[in-house]
């Protein structure tokens, strides 16, 4: 099965550094660009494009089904790891690490100015918004074991930064150590997490549904009705596991190999973005692909 091309950052931005990128709840590709940045090595992962000035004006480029829009976000003073769209033309920027108690999430208005900020917790692995004014944050172990906000593993906020809900594992279910895969749709989120990798479903009523899953350590997933596909897992990064869900379990149906659009093997890719029935992948900071149900 081959990926489909979804969006490509236009060539006129090739000389700019992409600080963060995503595909939002409306299917639009977003790239947050720093006009003046240099790559700085990190203890793990790829080098981060560090701005030479602080604060700086960031350029937000949006590809909406082939139509390109630009917007300036003024006075950005964060090491941004995630960007996403909110309703009413707003945006949220998140800095993944907040070890000193900083407010590491900031809401920008339609005019590109910061409206307010809040503390989202440390070690943010995912920060994703939906079209109903919710922001979901998921965490990895360094925050879960050290930060009171991150300790829940999965948290839902309103678009003003007020905490609405936090995960508490039902009796007999392991708590979250690290969230490996997250899918956010309107009013619902699905997560797979270490150590036992159940499929967690949470709707806006806050009541979790936890299903046993045979797919260990998936990297991404797409969900539609009772169907789910999980990418990776079981140490096979290029495999799509097609499954269906009943009340208590995820049941395997088929396993297929996922490739690039030209049939080339799928080897390395950044953390996927799950949006309902769609799963978005990128091999670089500038191009997005899609698969799903």
C-alpha cells in the first residue's frame, strides 16, 4: 500500500528554517518558519533550528489544499516544538520542555499577537487541537515522573488554557509512562502508551474506554467508526495493522506494507499525526504524506 502526497512547502521557503510543522484538524499543512536561525545540536534527536534573536517574528505558512497563506506571529520567545490551529483563526505554540515551571504554551490571535499563555507541563510528546476548542497534550516519562501536570500522561485543555480533564487509569490498568501514538478528532482522542500499549479512547464526557491491543509500540494510528489502522508496532515501522474494535479488544484483520508513493521502501519518518480517519507522515520538515481508512 502506498502513501499519497498531501502537501509540500513551496520552493520560495527553501532557504528558511522550519521550526515546527503539523497537519491541523482541517487537513491544512502548517509550517512555522524562523527567518533567521541556525541549527543547534541536541543530546538526542535532530538538531534544533535555534533563532539568533529572542524574541523573533515567525512566519506561519499554511497549505490549504494547494492555496498558500502567510501570517506573521509576532514576538515569539519559545523553543517551539509544536504548532496547531484553533477555531476563529487562532494558533497555539508549545515548547516541549518546561523544567523550571515556565508557561510553555501560548495562544496567538488572528492578528498574530500573543493573547495569553499557560503552563502545559514538562516533556510534552504531543500537543494537538481539534475543531471544538480543545487542546490535547500527551507526555513522555521524564515529565510523567517529575511534573504534577504531566503525571497524568494525557490532559485535555480548553482553548483558553484551562485544564478540563486528566487521565486516571481505571483499576487494573497500567498508568501512562509514555504516549507512543495519539489521534485527535473532534471531541475524542485515542492513545497507545507504554508499558502495556492498550488502546485508550477518551471522549469529552471524560470517561475513558480502554481496550487490549495486540500491536506493541505503534507509531501512529487512524480511526473511523469501529475500524482502526496502526502504523509500525512490533518493531516493523513500515507495517500497517488493520484492525476492528469491539467493546474490550482491538482485533487484527490484516497486515500490509506501507511504501512511499513511488513504491520505495518506507524507512525513516518523523512522528506521525493522527486526525480521525487520516494518518499524516513526513519524511522531512517540508513534505507531508497521508494514508488512512
